[in-house]
C-alpha cells in the first residue's frame, strides 16, 4: 500500500484521529485535504482506520467520519458531493456533531457509489426528501 506524503497535506496532521494514519488510503487523505480547501473551514476527523469493523470501508483505511465545522449537515453533504472525490457518502444528522462518512472505495467504470443516511433510530435509509427534512 502507498503511504501518504504528509508534507503534501496542507490541512491535516498525521496525529489527528485517523486510527493508524499509516493504514489510511492516501487518496482519501488527499481528497479530504481538497475538501477542506473548498470548505474554507476546519474539518474534524472523528474516525478513520478501524481494523475491527467487518464489512466497513474503515477496515481498509478507505473511509473517515468527519464534521465540517460551521456547515449544516445538508451543506456538508452538498459540498462533498460537489467535489466528486468520494465514492461513498453517508449523512449522519444525529451524531453529537452532525457529519459525514466519506470513502474512496473502488468502483467499476460508470458505477455510482452509494449514498445513505442514518435516522434518529439508527436505521440506514435512502437520501430522499423525507430524510433531508429530518436534517433541518
């Protein structure tokens, strides 16, 4: 696996809450760095590499749970979507600090990555008008 060249990362430190930063996919780190530039606000990393999370993109270092400070969870989602850098995006409006799961899972050509939300009951749901009304 390639390692992140932290000298090329402007907005994050290796010491942030990545789990094991050496297990993180460099593409994810560089994509988050670009998102931070676009956002113009601090991004808090809640979680990165989680080796004991079966079936999760966190297990491979391909995902991070983040909060873009100063933005509503809907605006966080729209900004991440706008970048087209992330293959999977989850919206979590009921975390203590509402935020996103962002990942760079491998996709086949012309495959659109998953988008989902988690409601107040902890159930994973589609991103639709009903869900986004819960976010406001």
